[in-house]
């Protein structure tokens, strides 16, 4: 089965075409500046990359260029659109409505729209992506895979905020958590590696990238996570502040004579390690600056490690123990110094790191020593493959129905 995986942003569209049997990427690419001017970067596996500057007034036009590129006689990878068997859409927010992936129908689209309030920048773009694909591939089954779904298993004590209960009931103000596809993918793999898929288990996943979050996974289910109502909460990130005292927002609005919206934008876009260091949001730049003696870059890196270790420690307490920890995403997979700095805080758990294994980059590996009390792994994440797997599972599950309708999902 060939699965077209789509990830729509407000002015962008990332895609991959994946062969679900070999799990190989057949082609991938990106449309940028949709609604502004438009650029398509198409990377067919084994063929030359194609970059096209073409007008993309909306997502439907962008999708049409992608489908044209996929079926192009020279640089294409499939003969025609009949070779696309299913489409998997990444959806940022499923609110409390979606605890699993679902086959998309009108009812599902309406329910996603009801969550627009919770992710005003992302969900509308995701819906536009679905409509664009439906218009061009009306008979191809489509599946929605939610960033929030994996965390719907959190207990109330973890997801409620200490604010009047009415606000939860009326407005659904609560912790949702994000990066769910990645946390689910990596935790499943970690449980497979440590042989605890069907046993009592406690693992912690550190998804450390430009956006970062830590998740506690007990018996295969998310029981707490560091991102909250929005992806601004939790760890210090590339440009996001992570958790701060909420009173700071009003204090800064007054001092800077800015609106609350503007301060939240500062916390999202001008804060984090970039805001602290004044250098960059990219950890490679921070490492280089720190090596050259830039103190603020060093402070930013130290803050990141400290906060990550705090979350790991708090989740060990939440679960009353931990069997294994996994690092994933750009920093988690590639930055051995950061992994070591975080693990250095965790000596009290009996964690010891094998420096040689920790120096290996970007591949699945155990980085703890044989006598470490808790096993520590690097496990590369692959959100697109996770979306493709979910899509195939759902499409196969409902393939005997003429019009696949499922609002409950797979229970994955
Ligand atoms: P992500 O959002 O998962 O793409 O992660 C972005 C972060 O990962 C950046 O801060 C990069 O410094 C870091 N990163 C990504 N790739 C590498 C690499 N090959 N080597 C070192 N750091 C990397």
C-alpha cells in the first residue's frame, strides 16, 4: 500500500509517499510560502531533487503541484494517482474528542473544526489540507492522526490545572500534551527493545528538538507529559520559554506596554535558548558559541539540561520508578553532550552512561553501561512512518465497508 502522509501548516505543506510494506520513503518534499508566492521542493528517492518556484495561492493548488511532481514522467515516482492507496493527515489538536486516529468523514471534519479554538494556527490549516486532498483524490480513504491523542490516557490529577473546575468543564482548559505520535512510536519501540511490551512497564521518553517534551509512559500509556494546554508549556525550547510563572505575562505586558497576545508571541518566538543566549535556537550554534566562551550560550545549554532532568525526575516520582529512558528528535538523537549533561543529573537513579556508545550519532543504540540501574537508549523518531502505519491499520480495518466510517479509531 502506498500512503501519502501530509502535514499542513498555515503556509506550508510537508509530505512523504511511503510504501507501507517495505516502509521505505518513495518521495518526500515541502511546499513553502503557500498564499504568498510558492516554492515546491520535491525529493524523489534515487532521483534528482526538483525545486520549483510556482504560484501557490492556496493549499489545493499546492497539493495539485505535489501530485503532479509525484506522477511526473521524468522525476515522478508513480504512474498515476491510482497508485496512492490512502492519505494520512497529521492533525495537531484533537481535544478530548479523539483518543485515537480515525478515518476521516464529514462528522470527523466537523469535530476537528470544533477543536480549532484550541489550536487556532494549526487545526484550520490541517483541515484545509484535508479538503484539498479530498478535492483531488475524492475516492482515496483518508485518516487523521492527532498529536494530542496519545496523551488522552493521562489521569485527571495529571491533566487538570489548579484553576476553577468550571473552566475545564466550560472551555476545556486542561493539559493536552503534544508530540503524541513521536512519544507513541518511540515508547512502543523502547518497550519492544527491553522486552516489556506486554508486562508492567515504566518508561520515559525525551523528545528533544526545536520543540521539546518529556512523557511518562506506564504500561504503554501516557500518564503525564510536559507540554500542556499548548505546546508552549514544559521544557525550555529553541524559541519557546516553557513553563513560567503566569504572572510574568501580565507583568511584562505592563512593563513593555504590549498586549497579552504580543507577550505570548514573545514567549513563543523570542524566548527559550535563543532568548537566553542571544545567539541562536539551534543547539549546534549554541555548542559552538559555548566552546568559544560565550557565557550566555553556556547558561542556555545548562538551563535546558537542568529542566529536562527535572522533568525526568518528576516522572520517576509520578510512576514510582522507571525501567528505561529514551532520547529522540534532533537534539535527543544527535547531541551526545546534551544527553550526557541530562544523565549526569540522574546519577541518583543509578544511571551510568557508556561514553563510547553515547558518541554514536543518529542511530538506535543503548547508551547506558551494562550495570546501569536504568537502561538509557537513543531511538530515532519517525512521525511520518508512524502516521503511515496508523493509516494502513485503519484503512485495512475498515476496508470491507463501502464507506469507511469510524470515529472511535483503532485503540492503538
Ligand atoms: P528537530 O526539531 O527535531 O529537527 O531538532 C532541531 C534541533 O536538533 C536543533 O537544535 C539542532 O541543533 C539539533 N540537530 C538536528 N540535527 C542535528 C545534527 N545532525 N547534529 C547535531 N544537532 C542536530
